[in-house]
C-alpha cells in the first residue's frame, strides 16, 4: 500500500480559502468579534471553526491550479466575509445610537467613557448597553446563530462567487437604516420624558420667575431619568435582541 500526499496542497488551499471568509467574519461579527475580546482568542476561534467546516466544505472548493486564480479566489472570500461581517457589526450600532440619545436627554451627553465593544470613546450609556448586549448574546445562545450564519454563508455565496456590489450596498443601507430605527425606538421613552419634563420646566419658570429652574432641573432630570432607565431596561434589551436575532437569520438558510 502506497501512502500519497498529493491531496495536501488542495486541502491546505481549501483551508486558507475557508479561513479567509470565516476569519474575516469572526473579527467583525457581534459577540465573537468584539474589540474587548483579545485578538488571539478571536484568531483561535476562527481557526477552530475552520477546522470544523473543512471536512464539510472542502468538496465545494475547486482549488485553482495557478497562483493568480488562487489569489482572485482568496479576494472573493475576503469580500464575502467582509460584507457579512460588517452587516453583523452594524446590527450593534442601534445601541450606540440609543445610548447617545438617552445620555443627551438626561443631561449626561458630556460624560464619556471608553466603550470596550467599539474600542473608542462614547457616551456612558452606550458603553453600558454595549457590554450588556454582549453578555445577553452569550446568555441567550445567540452566538450559536452567529456560528450558523458563518456556515450557511456558503449556501448564500458559493465559493468563488463574488458578492454583487448593488446587493451588498442595498443590504448595508437597509442594515444602517434599521439600526438607526431600532435605536430611536428603544430610546423613545426618554425622548418623550425629555419633551414633557422640559415643557413642565418652561411652565414652572413662567409661573415662578424668581425660582432658579436650572438648579432644580439638572438633578431632577438625572434622578428621574435613571429611575426610568431602570424601569424600561428589560423591555429595551428584549426589543433589541429580537431585532438582532431577526437580522442574523437573514444569513441562516435552515
């Protein structure tokens, strides 16, 4: 019996092509690809997922015989992974919008902190909602849906198929508008609170001109706003998790 190693170059090329798509998506997808997750851990997760997908997907790849065609196939896989990963990342953007709106309504827009999920400075409520969202993603097993989306992306975009530019632009545009819409929706109680509270202060200042309304407004706004935040937090995150699940199911074919 003769043992041959002729298949090793094909298997290695298939692994590289799978890693190009899966690795790009893992670095960007919500939950698994957060900036607070160490890069080495994300890389290890991507490698393990590639080892899992390799026996299932290796037959779908037609490994090119020349280096130019292999580089073109690699770029196609990177483009598919980038489009899907960026779309998943934009699903998290609704919480940043909501956190900024809430902070502005409560007079805490000037209070900023480093958002671990985004790796940049943002409103304090955005950072809190981002950390809470990542916790809930793993607590509710939505990361399983993320992994399913990684695998099912090969049914939506077959290996060697370059994503349509118009379809990708339409998908990203719908995702951005949906993220902004859900951000405004979950922050709607605070928009109403700010409108009613400021209108009440305007009436009070007209009725009692000698009262220093500003010294009453700031502490009252923060105190009442935090009470309202504690009351509606569960409903806010439940609404956002439903939106995230619906957005991830766009890439799941089963």
